C-alpha cells in the first residue's frame, strides 16, 4: 500500500519561512525578552512570532560581554547585540553557538565582522558541510573551555551528541546559572533535534548532577533543576513508549497511528512535532532508515 509521507525537515523549514521570516520586515521588531537572572547574567527569552525560535543569554564578564544561543537568524543576531547594548556599552567580543542542525543554512551564519564565534568541534564539522560559511573568526573546542573576565567567568562544556551532533552547555559559576540551550525544554514537548536520542538522555543525566540554582532552557521561562528533571522524565517516557511499539513488532505507520502518551499530550508543541519526533525516534530505536 502506498502512503504519502511528509519530509519533516522540509515541513519545519516551510513553517519557519511562512510564519517567521515575514516578521523581519517589521520596524523595531525585537526577538527577545530580556530578564535579569543574576548580577551580570541575563536570559534572552525568545518572543513568540519573532525571528528567534530558541532562548539565548547575555553575560557581562566585567571588561566585555559575550552572548550566545542557537537557531540565530540575522535579525536575531542583531537583536541580541542590541539587547546587550541596552544593558551596557561594553563591547560584545564573542558569540557562543551552542549547536547547529544539519541543512539549516538560513541560520547561524550571519555574524558581524570582528566577532569571534565559539562552538564545539562537532558543530564546526557540521557547519563546514553547509552551502554557506561563517565569514568571521571561528574558535572550536573538543572538551571544555573557560572564558574568564574581570568580574565573572563562563564555563563551556561539550556535552557531545544529544539534541544535535554536538551540544554545548554554559555554566556561570559565580551565580550558579546554567544555560542548556535546546537540551532542555520547559513547558514544551519541542522538536527533538537531529542527534542520537539515547545520548540525549545520558546528557540529561550528566546535567542533572550539576550544582545550578537557575536554569535558562532552550525554550520556556527561567527555571530550576526541577524542570531539568521533568524534561528528562518526559524524554525517557517518550522513548520507552517508542521501544514498546518496536518490541511488539509494530512498523512505523502502526506506531504513528497508535502512539499514546496521555500524561504529556497537552504540552505545547506536542501535536505540532509529534509525528516527526515519533518517526525519528522509531528509526533510531529500531535501527531502520529511510
């Protein structure tokens, strides 16, 4: 029996182009709501309907600023710089790019000249394969990197594959603040990325052991480690349900038709991303491919 199949990456790109890009034409459009999390540390929360589809952060290191996030359109990059300038006139010297999804060449490339972009080794390898290239200095690292300022510092850790092929978390030790990017969603099912989902669970186990009082997630409000635990439990239950279907011999279409996770199906984003998330998880856990 032939079936019509949706190409989910193309579908999400199409939704992005229809709903998000027209917003860039609006004068004065701002992508982020800025929230002070601790002294010198600010969450840049993505404004729904703007060019930002993921949260970002701003840190005043004392002598200069750094900003970071992912899914950064040109407008979102400019808005992040403008938000930092509203906080202090100190220069922004670097962007921290926490991850990048394969084939998404319309984001994460339009950084202004003179700014350094810092990413993991895996993210750099993915971006080198894109049709576009970053036209400013790029620094990348394999394990970890600490940036020290005159007042505070940030610790960058390469978590490895999870939501993407090379995810980074950022820890601000002076305020015990953690930026997880899209490794953690709060009050959202979210898009489960393009990395290995089993590794994502392992990454969340590692993150759960950190001493953080405040957590800036990839999506949702500034939270605590309780929300990290909650998302970890959701992801585990999601994968457990997929495995149940695989082990009882259901094919992909049977799984799509009968998959049920009633405890979470009212979460924002659950229905929007459900079929794509289920299909990708099924293929990974059943070792099947297109």
